[in-house]
């Protein structure tokens, strides 16, 4: 599914001002794999309200919870994306870097298995579910059955 760019209304400068951070801080979060950025055909970054919520969650983890970038990245990498992706089978696990490593969240890893390689990670339910900052821990406590979620269109 293609990303609907009509919901990306904020420039990086506006977002930085809203969150009281520098533009470079937002770019660093992107480089570190904490945030997926949507760029317009002009190359300018644009952000949705959900992006701003994700950035606020990252800021809260740093300023209120005392985590650093590496801690946040590792925490996000521990979310068992294979349990939330309905097409991921046990046979896919050996070829999946998200299953085998804690380097980065699944959306920031290279060498994705065939099942994920052509997906739009921004619209993936695994990426979108991390937005609720206070709910991240509950994602670790999933049962052994794959979880269900709404389609990419939501």
C-alpha cells in the first residue's frame, strides 16, 4: 500500500518548534532508526500528527524515563514483530534479522526476508503500534499465538 501523503502537513521546522527540539535532533532520530520519515517529491520532510506523537514519545523516554537513543532503539528492537505480522511463519524466522538481532527495530534493519522486503514499513502495523508510548511494555507480553491487527489502511 502506498503512503497517503495528504496527512503529512507539518514541516520539520514546525515539528521541531512544537517539541522544543532542534531540527538536527529530529534528523538524528531518523538516522538512528527511531523514526521513518516521509519525504515529498521535492525532498522535503513532512510529518503527520502520528509522527509528532511518536517523536513526543521518544522525547518522553529520554527526558522523563532517562533512556538514551541506544536504549530506545534496543527496546523497540525487542518488540516481536513476527507475532503481529500475519504472514510471518516459523519458517521465515531464520532468515529474519528482526528475529535474530537486537540491533534495531524491524523497520530499520537491512536484509528483510521476502515476506517484508516490499512492504511500506511506515504503514506496517508493527511500526504504527509503537506510537502509544505507555503501551510499549504490553507488546512484549504477548502470548504464543500471533496477534491480530487492523489492516494497513487504518
